[in-house]
């Protein structure tokens, strides 16, 4: 080296070819290089690679009210919009609309299909949709046979519970040949005509009030005229169906707004329901395979009445019931068959003292129970050694931003393919179960999911139907997400361009106080019929475009030509582009890879830049 010559700083390469979601939990300078401190509308392409999310198009419209629920019954869509419930039946390439019901609650609705019918909870009236008819379930509820082998004086064997949803019940008696007055189990009958049948030999005959018997409604007695006293028999020969006003009991179920399918041995053949603000620590369950029958003894009171049941989830074959933050309690129940009476019971098998669920419609089954608390998205896992169950955060990388949302308790959620999606204020927070990261020096259960963040998704209700995802909006529209990632038309939000970008963590080199000089940057993108990139650099806190290229990554498809961005290339393999840049004497910088063009895919495979590091930064 000649005297006085200054040694040049060696060139170094920053290479990033693995991308695993956002990390909002850390400052931009502390985020792992494979994650982004700020990425919008990017999603996993293949594991370790990202692309622009697909958009959506208008599916149904004209409801002129907020969409509170999108449901499916067979091949028909059932849409809850404002106070109305509609049925959409496909006819050719369009849908025929029919108004089914006009007294819905303006509240999120949940629905379940049983026996070819749809059952809906909206917090006001529990409804059944069958064919083109929607009606309160109380109008078609099962009439239980509550007693058999009854004696005229009122004794007998209890068979079924009283149905909370039905005013009516049946009792069967064995006549003694002399007694003509029969005592029912309840008094104060309403004016509904009784149904009375008497068996003679093997033939049942329907009797008529006033001709064959009189009814004492206040005392609940049926008095047969002497000429019609039932003959003695060793089997039941009198069948009486009576009724009294039980509307207050029916409202225990009508006013429920949360529900889940669950049953003995994982059969999912019963509905568990809660959310009644007047009985907020109580839930009820229907009889197996009969959602019209909620027995008066089929309920549980969980914890103190000042702490509400907020939501449900499942943990393997157990039912998980989440209470609010006043108690934070999580009750875990498991169905058992009581051998003494062959009745299914659901005792509490474990209690977890958690932080409390804050979002009724944020709970999902994600291979493990997922729910939202004041700490963010959490799950229930098993602690090593003790095998005790406890609450554990699963959404570390999205929680801080999610919890900053206004009215986060009103968020809705769904499971779509391998993604858990929570939406509030047109923002979606997403966890990807195909990408888990285990923390160093921690037990096996302390992994975190990769996170994503999307905007411009004004969802008020979700429906997942196979691979299809639908959502409703406040202005009475139903949107459907595109599903073909190869089609450029999939990259539009109902005609609006999707602004998608990935921001690299803040770069401060090997020694944070030294000057950094960046002279070259290169990117490798997934090829498409039309695609491209804008690269921005953050210099002194200001984002500035340093490179744009919307030609190098495209290939020609003669069925789909964009003459504004035409290329003769037929190479559909991933392609690269690079440019010289001038970023001098900065202690830190950051880069953002962006595509905000209409109907353009955008898949990032790698990014790299060359830099030198020399001298002390004096800014």
C-alpha cells in the first residue's frame, strides 16, 4: 500500500430469501430479518415465500342494510341483512331472492344445519329455516313425553324433561277402572285445547272436551265423565297432551347469541348455547340430534353471575367455555353417559384461571382452541412435567396491533384453509398454522404462528364454504374472495387495486454507529403475465422510491396481453432485476418492496443489496 492511501471498506452482501410473516411486537430495528415490521396485503405463497393476497368481487348485493350473517342451507345462501332474512336460490348464472323473515335482531347471527334444516341464533328469536319457511323454533318444538305409568292421583315414572321451547307436554296414565279424575304434573293450563286419547284393547280413540271430559285448568285436572272412565289395564291407556304459557322459559334460549356444536364422544350432535344477558353465567344444551328440544334440566351454571360466558371452543374431545375478564375462568367439560339413568351429563373436569375472553366471535378451532383475551390471541396448552393446562399466547406477532383496534370485542373470525382470520374495522389479522416458530430454550408448546395483516376487508360476517370465503359488508353487499392465484383478475378488490408491500427490518449493519453505503440492490420475483415492483428506501425517516420495474418479471400470454406493459419473453420461471442506488453515510436504512397495480400478482422470492460500512456516523 502506498503512503497515505486509505484502505477501502470491504463490500458485504445482505441476502434475504425466506419470508415468514409480520412481527408487530418489536421495534423495526429488532425484528428478525425473515419477518417484516410492516407488511400489508401479503400472504404465504409457499412456505418461506410471500405474495400479494388475492382480492374479492361482488357476489350478492341490494340488501340495503348491514350484513349480520351469511349462512348456507344445502345449496342455498341464507342472508341476514338488517332485520330481514333472505334465501338466495341459484337459477342459471344468477340467484333468485326470497324474503323469509322480517323480525331479525340487528346483531351477529350464528347458524347450524341439522336434519336438513337451518337453526339460527341472533339474540332475539331462535329460528328454524326449512324449505321456504322461517319460523320461531318454539312453533315446531318437540312436545316431550315427560311421564309414563302415571296414576290418576299424579304419580308415575319421569321419562323426559320439559322442553323450554314448548308450551306443551304429554303424560301417559294407567287407568284403575274407577277413578275418573286425573291429575297432571302442572297447573294453570292455558286455553289451548288438550289432546286426550284413550286406549281400548289395541285401539286409541281421541276424546273431546265437553263431550267426554271436562278440564279444570287452574288445578291441572282432567275429569272424565262416568260413562267414559277408562277400563283397568296393566299398560298405559290414557294419553294427555296439555299446555301452559312457557314463553318466559323459551326466551332463555331465544335470547342466546353464541353457540357451538358438541356432543358425547365427539359426535357434534348437540347445540350448546349461551349469551343471554339476563342469565349470563348459564348455558343450555339440546337433546341429541334434536335442536328443537332444550330440556329444563339440561343446563349449567358456571361461576358467579357477575361474570358472563363469552364464547366456546373445543380442546380435543372436551368442550371449552370461556368467561369474561371479570373472572377469567375457563371451564373444561366432557360428556359422559350416566349409567344409572342413561342420561348424558357434562361435568366440569378442569378449571383454568385465565385472563378472560373479550371477543364472542373470535374463538375458533385451529387444531387447538383459539380465542382472544386482553393479552391477544391465545390457546390452551399443557405445561410440561405437571401436565396442568394453562393459557398461552399464540399471536405474539400480531397481538399488539390487533389490541389497538377500536371495539376489538366486536371482531369476527373464521378458519379459511390454514389461516385463522380475525377482522375488525376493515383490517384482518391472520395466523398461519403451516408456519410455526418455536422459541429457543422453551418447552415444545411455546411456538408462535406466523402472522399476516390485510386491509380494505370491510367484513361484518364471514362464511367459509369449502375453499370459498365470503364476507358481508355494512352497506348490504356480499363479497367472494377469488381462488385462482394464477389469474391476474384475482388481484383486485372489487375493481380497486390492492396496495401490497413487504418492508424489510431496519438495517443498521454490523456496527450500528458506523456509516452505511448502499450501492446496489436486486430482487427476485415470481413471474406472471403482468407483474412488477416498486422499491422504496427509508432515508432520514422518509420513504423514497428508488426503483420501478413492471416489465422484467412478466411473460407473454397471447390469451391475456397487456400492451401497456408488453414483453416478448415467454419465460415463466422466477426472474430478477437489479439497479444501482446511492445511499451514502447513513447509520440506518430500510427497504420496502411494493406493488399497488390493478390486477397484478406480486410474489417475492429474494432480495439482496451490497453495502459497505466505514467511519463513524455523525448525524
